[in-house]
């Protein structure tokens, strides 16, 4: 790290400066030009505060996520596409660390599928769609999933588990879709057109 005085950093309109000397609490770290506070001290203070105010931190995070949801999902999707192996490892690790949550999620999914299955659906056609997804996976080496065009657990509307509501998407196409469906503004995912 380049050593620079606070005065020189201010003259160069920098946000941080670094003297190489210890702060009053013994940290050797960058400091803010505006108030001279050590970044390590701020980090420690924030951790202590957030540990005592978990509900406030959670509410702020949720509010920020909802405000920037589209950007966050795009950034997450891009990272997942670039880091397929890491993402796979992360999911496996999370599943091993949270077996009870995995069981709950699987049970909820089975339950929603059962509730969304109707008597007039064709089991043979549904099975053929799942077989085709499996065949495409084997043929291309890219994981293909069967997707519900109108999600079974959508926020605004929920679809049925019938052959007309199913489409085959590759994993990179399917991952960013989540449970999205807006009947007022359908996107290419929601009307079954694959990019």
C-alpha cells in the first residue's frame, strides 16, 4: 500500500490515505480523509453494532434488496454463469449444513406440485417432457430442466402442473427465472420463448 499523508490525499481528492502508522487502537490500515478514522476500527464497530441490532440490519438488507432486486438478480446470475463449479459446491455445502431446510423445501415443492396437478393433465405427455429434458442433457452435456412457465408458487399468480405449462430450459436459462411471472408484463421467459 502506498504511503500518503492525509493532507496530500485531500489535495488529490482521494477518499482514503495510509500513513503506515498505528491508529489509537493499534491498527495499521487505511483511514478516511474526511475524519481520519481507521477502516479497521469502523469495521469492528459495525460488527459489534450489527451483532446487537440484527433485526435492524436484516430490515435494511431486505429494503435494499427489494429496491435493487433486478440488479442483484442479474449480478447473481452472471456470477453463477461464470462460476458454475463454485456455485455447485456452494449448494452442496449449504445442503449438507442445512439438511432440515432441504427436507422442508423438497416437501413444499412436492406439496405445491400435488396441489397444482389436475385430473385432466396427461401423465404421459408430462413424462415425455421430462424424458426430453434428460435426453437433451445427455446429448449436449448441459443440464436441462423442466420449467413451469407460470410458476407453481408465484408471487402474483400460480400455475398448474400440466403439459401446457411446461417448457424445457437449459440450467443457465432456468436459474435466473426463479418464480417470476407478471401477467401485466410477460417477458420472453414467461411466454415460453427460449432465447
